[in-house]
C-alpha cells in the first residue's frame, strides 16, 4: 500500500480523501464477499487489505515531547485558570475554611459544635506526643495507606457534585467548615505545636486536591442543569471531557501530599524545613495555576 511507511502529515488532502474513499469501498467489497461466500482466498485477501488500510487510517500518533509539554504547561493550566467551577470551589472552600478556623479559635463553643466533643478529644490525644519520625519501612507503608485513604474526601466531593452541583456545594462547605474548625481548635490547645509540625508540610497539596475534586464534580453536576442546548447526556459527556484536567491535577496533588505526609510530616526535621516545603508547595501551585494559567491571549472562561 502506497501510504505504508510514510508520514501521514506529509500527505496531501486529496490523497487522504482518496484513501478514505478506497477504504470504504474495500469494506463494502469485504461485506459482499462474506455475504456471497466467495472463494476463501478472495475473502482472506480482502480481510488483509481492509486490516492494513484500517491500521493506516486509525494508527496511533507518535509520542511528541513538544506536544505533550504544551499540553501540560500551556493548555491544561489555562483551562484550569478559566474554569468557573474551580473558581467557585476555591472561593467557597477557603472562605468557609478561614471563617470556621477563626470562629473556632475565638469561640470554644463554636468549635465544640462544629467539630464535636469526641473528635476534639481524639485530635488532642492523637497529637499529644511530639513528632519523632518513622522507620523507612513504616514510611513506605503509610505512603500506600495515604495514597488510597486521603482521596476519600475528594472522591466524596466529586461524587456529590453529580447531584446537579448542589451536593458538591454542600459537601465542600461541610468539609471546609470541619477542617477549618479542627485547625482553629487545635491552635488553642497545648498540642498545637505537635499538630502544626505534622500538617504544615503536606497541607497545601492535600487541601488543594480537595478543592480540585469538588470543582470537577460540580462541573459535571452543573452540566445537567445548563446544557447549552444539548441533550443532558451529551452535556454531561462534554463536561466530563472538560473536567478531566481538573481531576488529573487532583490525583497528582493527592499523591504528592501522601508522599510528604508519609516521609516528611512525621519526621523529626526542624519546623523550618517543613514550613519551607509548605511555602515551596504553595509556590508551585501559584506558578502552575496562576502564572502558567494566566491567558497570553483572549480566551473565554469555561462555565
């Protein structure tokens, strides 16, 4: 076959159109040969011809470093930057988180109502001892545990978002209020030093992953309400494609957070080191989502 061994991008449009027409004709000939039970050799030849043509028409693209680099460093961050569902999830989560933390710090009765007596006691007991580190084997085991366990909150936010977006909003508010309450309450206890020594390093990635998961779920849920003239399932499929970069980013954030939480957070490293990792993590998030995502040219925000 003339096209075999050639680079597809170098073919003229006329050649490709002619090839597609011949491919359809070969498929029709094969169907007729099967239907009329033509000689086995003829059917076998047509099978081979259609198979070779199919491989040329639908062959996979070669890996291109520059294409993937543009996708990861330009297209994806810009899509996330213009994602209105992500903006909404970010504002709701951090707004409620900060408000709940401040109220829990200032008013013990608010923390008690938000976090609950039993959970407050568990948190105080959990961080009653100084952070002294783990063995390498235990760190690897905990990395596996965190990798599978921590995304649970994010998956709940994502799944609840399918309830027309409202479920995602309520779940995001609840998780933000609960986490903010824990942070605010622990700041008032004698165990505060141990608590913040443990959570500081991995906090930025883990909390950002929760926000991303909520945003992906809400995008799917909102697509069932605002279909832009499409059928609901078609709107949902389009939203799923648009939410894919958000969910992939959430997975990356959860894995990075699990790695830090398993090896650095429980270590006896100075707090300055852990704080430095936290600042670096926050810096990478700002760089990826804001610096790389900021539009170089006019583009529309995704709703």
